[in-house]
C-alpha cells in the first residue's frame, strides 16, 4: 500500500518521519531537529500513531521525576513507517541530508 492511502505525505510529515528515523524520539527533540512548531509536530505524531505508522510509549514516571521534567512520549517507526521511508526519500530527496544518516538509531528510553 502506498503512503498516500495511509497518510498525507506533506513536507512536515516527511520531516517528522525522518527525524524519528534518525534518532529524535520525543516531541521537543523532534521540534528542535525539524524546526517545526509544536502545533505542527504534535498533531502529526498523533495522526501517524493512530494510522499505525508510529508506535508511541510513555517513559517511566520515575525517570521523568528523577530528571525533574514532565514524562516524555517516545515514538518509533512501525513496519508500516519503515516501509514508507522509501517514498519519503523519493518524494523529498533533499530532506534526508538535514538529518545526516537515516539509519535507525537506538531508543534512548
């Protein structure tokens, strides 16, 4: 199934997917990596998670408390998300260079 049937592949959506693929796993980190505002990033994350492109999970409350900050929701590409990367790169060929390598990074959480 092509990406277009699962979600609308806009430039911001492609940037969010590439940021996650390159190791930026939570909202503020994705915002920093892409330069996109929270009003763009968070709706994209929620939509992609609902459509099975991303899997999200909350970090432990203890870890957040130990670092004296709110809990983070970490995102990872699902197999559907991984399969969409070819189309992302094909459609926005210059975008991957903003993130360096698009190899999957390890989850820090």
